[in-house]
């Protein structure tokens, strides 16, 4: 063991002596803490964030060195350098810090510098803890030694997107600084806006240090655009210049929405603004980094305010100063853990840098921190509570937990109108105390308090206006040759339109909360109907701003334009001529009932006859006799009930109940049959010339449609109808002529297919035609606007209001008159009676019959059981017969004529009851008794002789 240590120390000594440039500089031996540890800092001294961060870092180093529990006697030595807000100077300063044996670097606050320095830090294994670089692309996967003490702009942009989504704005204009900080922040905003179904419609990039006049020129162009929602993502100086120019151009009025990122809240926190500047910012929203209230934060703020009051510093504390303070403590705790593990703070020269001649360059003085990987792991395991709350990193080096405030600038300050957290979204209650008391629980569902918008306006801006370029909205209207009730051009004024469609459009426009200039433009030559697909296509290509007409909403059109809510249902219907049908033929008496009705009625006649026979067979002599006679009795009794002419008396109560219900059913059936047959024989019957839409498609007969509409393409694509079969028409009058001629004559068609409102219009003026069944497709008419048009949304709301108030129906009734053909049906209704109309009656009769049979058989079984019991008691014979013999005995018992009941002996039987006899039955009984007495007399005479 002693030999091994000696060999290692000798090897280390020789490497330092022989290779001084590649040797190791050891600041402490194993197990011994160094007296000092160097930490660097990169700060832009002459900036809002830099001034606060510089003082916060100095205070943090002072506090760490005073606290003996952190580094246990090791002193933290700080080397701070000014980046001067430029990438070149910032990079040079960072390289200088890399040459002076710093174990970690706090900063830089600039995202541009952070990108460059992070590459160097990854090679030299020096962790960087930035308190101000918020570029989302500074990811730990590319820069493993980069740690972020402030949350990146991804979360701030998500908070802004949440506000935009809350108010329902769709189009956003972005003004940003054209560097890594600005570009990558806007990319994050674009992703966040997609989640709330909004979009960036315009982006204005300004170079760093842009002149104020250039800002004004860009804003003039923005003022002419439609969107009025602006997001400003800049550095403080450029951002204030932009708002000053916007105020001068009148762009801070009640129609605008301005949202600033956290650069504005940092200025307000640290310096405040003079009255004149604050006057230009009235009504602006901004995001502000939220720091939870704690005893540590409060004590530090009091300490800072004392320095401010004592004029030691001339700026107040902001969130970035707290991040910088926590960064020093995070490094100190990680270094303490690093040293507590017995590790050395050592650096090795970076050997791979030389000039072209092979000699070492000045960059060769850069040192590699040999303990960098271990210190990085210690930073990833950081977990303590700092001034900004819990300090804990995820695997990408970003802080866990994110909260922003939404502030509204009012008067000389601002007020908090909402909080945003990644886990819970918008809320008026801070996430860290959201459910702390009952009041918070009551307001937890509220997302934002009332905002005072620019121009002291409390009404929520709609976020867009019509472009301020002096132009009217150009609205295409189909110039038809017919169908004037829908839309037509006023004679002598091509820009004035009238009709059902125009009235709906004007009524919807009147409900909008704003006025907008528009101009109707006829589409088509007026000689033939225009092609609607071409009209919609020209709206998509922005030749027209919108199209108003009987435009059917279909898939292909919806892909290129936005439609409003349908203002009328407009599926496709088929209209055909009517022909008179003669139904008074030989078999006309069979037409009132369908086949199912006839079969069911006949079956129930037989069933009811059989049920009554079963119920009466045992006790009623009229239902007894030979099998042939009984079958004829069932048939006769069944069908005679149709005319209430049955002669057999029903004696049992169950039979009477069944028969009573059945006679009621027969009464209803007879009455319905009579009424239907009378209608068939006396009323003129009309039928369509086409049996159905399927037969129309399968045939080769011509079909008419309205020229220019979607019907032609629909029939060809969906039903493979040859184009030669399709005949175009331009008016309802041409419809009538073609249908009257019929398919066998030139210009005639078998049917017309068009939208249901047009078919309704046609049938209201033309008699002798009918629609064929139901609509073959569903759809509706709507107004077409350019894609993502805000006006389409507002017009949809107005159309729904018209529908709910009944105004839409009144407009419809004004232009679509009632059918003047009187009571003549436009659709042929079948006069045949269906089984479903009488199913309830048959069900009642069937249930009653079933219940009666159950009761009858239960009674018979009880009587049979008593009879068997009496026989066994009297004769003492066992009844252990087989099931088959018992069943046969039970059937014989039911079939047995039951006149006497009780015990019988060898001499006498007691009559139970005598059934009431009809005169006919009495006569038969008398004849039977006479026959019996005569037979007995003859027998007696023979015996005497």
C-alpha cells in the first residue's frame, strides 16, 4: 500500500516538472478543504436586470462567507466581469473567467452570450447558473453544464397564450427583438398559441439598437391591418420606444390589446416610470415572475429597501435579483457537498488548442475543471428553499415549478389580475396559497378579474377591426336568371340585391355590435346561372372577401373557406310528376289492409275460436260432438264473430271475457276497413311516376338539376351517373316544362334534383308534382368567408340569434309562400292500413286469451287431483301410474262431459246442477227423454211376453 501511494505521488510530481502545461493544479489534498474556492459572474452592469443582479450576487457571497454552516471555513471568492450587453465582450469576459480557475459561473443574463459560453463550459466542465438567459433553446441536452435559475420563456409564453385563449382572440401580431432571445421566444409563443387555437398573423422583427423612427414606420403598417392583439417581446429600452411611438400614432385606444413579456414588469419593479411614460402604458397587460411570499423573502426585501432608503443603491429589487441571489447559494451548497465527499478542486490544462505552426495560443491557458462532472451531479441533486421558493432542478437543468402573474398597468402602478401556473392555468388565487382558506376556495374557479383596457375601456376588445385602408368588403352574390325569390339584382342597379338570402344577411349584419363597410358584387353574366364552386374559389383566393347566396356547405368548399352557421336546412330532394292511379279494380276490396294485416287478422280469428272451444268444451254441449263437428264449430264460430252473427252461446265466465274483448277488436277492425275501402273507391289517388330514388338511379332516364350548383358533381361522384343523363335548368318554370314533357320527349326529364328550399319554392307555385320520399342528403346553406375570418364567427352568432328569436322564420315565410295547390298532397301517403296501427288491440286480445287458458287449466288440474284422491280413498287403489297414463287420464278428464259432481254409489247420483237450456236444447232433451222412455217400455213388454 505504501509503495503504491509513493509511485502515484512520484508520477504526479514528474508530470508537473516535465510537462508543466499539461499538469494538474491541485488546490487541496484529499480530505483537506481548500481555503478559498473561486466563482465567476457575468453581468451586464448598465442594464435594469444587471444592476439588481450585481448587487444581489455581492450580498449572497457576503452571506455565504458569514454562514459557517455552508462551506465550513472555505471562503467563496467572487470574480465579476461586465459583459456590456454585447456578445463579443461577454464571450471574452467568459473566457477570462475560464482561465482563472473558477469552479462555476453565475450568469450570463443574455441568451446570446449564454449560447456561446455554454459551448465552452461543456468542454471545460464548468457549470453555468444563469439568472437571466430565458431562451427556451438553451436545453440541457445540448448544453449539459448549463443550469437555469430563472424559468425560460416557454412558460411565460404559455401564460400569454392562456390569456389570449381566455378572451377568445384568434389573430396575434408579434413585435420582437431579432436575436436568439427574441426569435426563440416567439417560436415558443407560436407553439403555445396552437393549444388555444390562435395564430400569429404578422411578425415585426427589430434589430438590437433599432432607431425610434424605424419603429414608428413599422407600427404605421401594423395600424392598417385587421388584428388588434399585439405581443411585445423586447429588451426594456426598445420596448419603451415602441410604446411611445404607438401612443403617438393613436394605437393605444380601446380597440387595441397590448401584452408585454416580463421585461416591462422588471422595469416597473426596479425603477418605476415617470408620469409621462406611465401615461403611454395605461391598460397594457404584462407578465411578471411570481415569487411566493416567505419569511426569507420578506427579510431580504426589508434589507434591500433599507439600502435603497440609505441611497446606497438607487434601484429596487426585482425577481431576477432574487434568482441571482439563490444562484450563489445553490453553488455554495453544491460545492460544500462536493468537498464533503473528499474530492479535490483541481484543474487541468486544455491541450487541444494551438495555432497553425503548432505553438500554443492564448486560449491554451483555459483550464479544465476535473471535478466538473461530479459538481454537475451535485447541482442536479439540489433541493432547498431559497428566496424564490423551492430550488430543485429537473434532468434538463431547469427549475421545477413555474408561476407567473398577469398584471394590468393602471394609473402610476399596476395591479395583479390573475396568476398562471403550468399545472393549473389561470386563477385569481396564487397557486401556492390557492386552497389556504375558505375565501380562496370560493374564488379558485375564477380565472381573471376585470381588466381596464387602453383608453380606460372596461369592455373586452374583440381583438380585430376591418382594415383601415379605405376599402369596402367586396361580397360576391350569384347573378341568377331565375329563382328570384332567393336572390336577384334590382333592375337598373347591379349593386343592389334583394331576396330571401339578402334579407337574412342584412338581418344578421344588423345584430353585429359594430358597423362595417361592404359592397355587393354580382357574380355571373345574368344569362346563365354562375358556377358556385368558382365563386367560392375566388373567395379563397381573396378576390372577394365573402360570398352571400344559396351556397351549399360541402366538404370540398369547407376546406378552402370558412362558412357561417347554416341559416336554412338544404338537403337534396327529388321531385317527380304525379299520375292518377285507378284502384277500383276487381280486387279493390283487398287494398285497405296490408298482407301482414290480413294474415294476422285471420290467424287471430282461428286462435280466438280455438280458445273459446277449449274454455266451453267441457261444460257447453254446443261445443261437443264428433271431431268433424267440433272443427266446423270452431271455424264457424271464429269467422261469424266478424259480423257478430255467432249462434253458439258462451256459458263460462272466462269464455265470455275472451269473447267480449275480441268483439271490441273486431268492431275497430270493421270500422277501419270500411272507412279505408270507402276512401279507395271514392277519392282520387295520385302516385309518383318514379317508384323510388334507387330505381331512378338504375334507369337510363334523364335527370334535371340547377345549373352551376353542386348537384351535378354530387350525382356523378356519389352515384356514378353519366354526365349525358344530367340536364341543367335555370328556373322553376323550366323545371315544370321538363317534368311535364317527361323522359320520352326532347327536353323532358324523369325527375329534378335540387336543394329542398328550392324544391319547396317550386312546389308552392306548381301543382301536379311531388317529392320522392325523404331527402337523399343532408346539408345547409351558409355564407362563405375567407379562411380564419373573425367575421364568420360573429355572423354565425348573429344567425343563431335570428333563429332563436323567430326572425329567421319570419323572413322565410315572407319569401316562401304557402302551397297554392290546396289540399292536393305533394307527397303520396299510403292509404293501406298497417299492422302496427292495430298491434295494441291484438296484443290485448292475445294476453286475455292466454290468461284465460291458464286459469282454465289450473282449475281442471285441481278438479282432476280431487277426483283421483276420492277414487283412491273409496277403492283403496294406488295411483302410482306412469306419467303418460296420468297425462292421458287428465286429458280424458277434461274431455269428459261434466253434468254431475260428487260421490256416486250403486243406486243413485246427486245432480250438481242443470245447465240452462235454450228452446232448441230443451226440444232435443225432450226427444232424448221420450226416446229413452219408449225404449224402456218396449223392453218391459218383451219381458212380460
